[in-house]
C-alpha cells in the first residue's frame, strides 16, 4: 500500500503518509494516485483544482470554507513546515465546533484529507513554507467564509509566540456563534 492512513481525533479527517523510496541520490514518492487513494481511504472523490501558496513565518491562513460548493481538500507541504488545523462545522456532527491540528512538513511528507464541511487553515512555523492542496470543487469567492482563528469557543491552540500575520478577510472572520455552518 503506498499510503499509511491514520484517522485524527476527528475521524473523517485523515493523515496520509506516503511510502517514500530514498537512497544517496535523494527520494521518490507518489504524492497522489487516484486508485491508491481510494483503496487506502475508502473515499471516491474527484479533484478538480490544485492550489499552491508560499508564506513566511507567522502567516496564518484561514480558517476557510465554502458555505456552498464545499470543498474536500488533500493538503501537503513541499517546503518548510506548518501547523495545519481543521474545525468541524457540521451542525449535525457530534464533533461540531471541535478542532484538531497536525504538523505538516516537507520532511515528514504527510498529507491531510480535509472533508467538505470543515473549516481549514494553517500557520507557518518555519522561515517560509510552500503549501499545495487539491480540491474537490472549484473556488467560488462569493461562497467563501472565514471562521475566526482565535475564537475562544473553538479554542485552537496555535503554536504562536507573537500575533500572526492575517489577511483582512481573516482578521474580520466570524466567530463560531456567528458563522454560517453546514
């Protein structure tokens, strides 16, 4: 099996660790294979868009979601390190409003499956980080929403020594009590 799959505290959110082949020349791994992904996770999803961002230390992106056309995301880091966070926004879920966080890095080569219905974000913990993600639906800016990164009702424990750098939309994000949810 090319992936080891581990559920997080939020069972639908999965950590995928690829089988890496390495020697003195470097390494090789398949970062995505549709058939193997489906077999390893039991998920039959189709990815329609790939995104790539680069950020500096202390940048916090998120917590983002689309209220219509919700996206599943398969995320990974190709350079640097981030603390990646998901929040369950499905009102019918026993985990509604709960979060989990995972360290993703170029070194550990972990990937994270973020299902539709979850807010997602990350903070860069290295000097810089490049972040790639595949999505199951297209980006619709009119349906994009942001959940407040520091809402005490959610209580994410971000590994921050100083205030993060935020986009204006993230600085103005809704609390869980105010947010449109699923």
